[in-house]
C-alpha cells in the first residue's frame, strides 16, 4: 500500500484569514481524530506570503482513505462554511518516490 500525500493551497481574502484558519484547524483536528486512514494533517502558513494564504500537508493510507475524508461530515461542513471565503484552491496528489522514505533529518540520532 502506497501512502497518498495531498498538498492543498488556499488563498482567501485577508479579512477572512483568522476565521478561515480556525475552520482549517478544526477540520484538521477532526480528520486526525476521526479518520483512521489519515496519518498526518498539518495547516501551514508560508513564510513571507501575504495574509490569506494557507497550505495543507496531508498523508493518507491510500486513495480510499482520502475519498473517505472527502465524504466525512466534518469535511463537508468545512466546505459548506468556508466556500464563500475561498478565492483560489489548488490540490496536488503525490506519491512517495522512495520505497522506504528516510527519517527526517531532525529526527535522526
């Protein structure tokens, strides 16, 4: 089974930054807590980016786990409440290029 990595970039109006960040954080926490196939879900703000830019870094067991995420109640609620705030969204689905990825450099002893 090859994990699926999902990168999502959002751009929202600066006036919606704080509320959108709160909604993203709630969705991420619910995904980590309620979805067994969700292995990681981080909400990031790029350094030097204008207010209103967010990147999600998500890892799922497989395609089926990601599809389950997209059908979850908390995700559908996030979509409903945040739709009017989103100016732009890009989604990239990636696979690990290495069979066994190395531990992050900061985790090596």
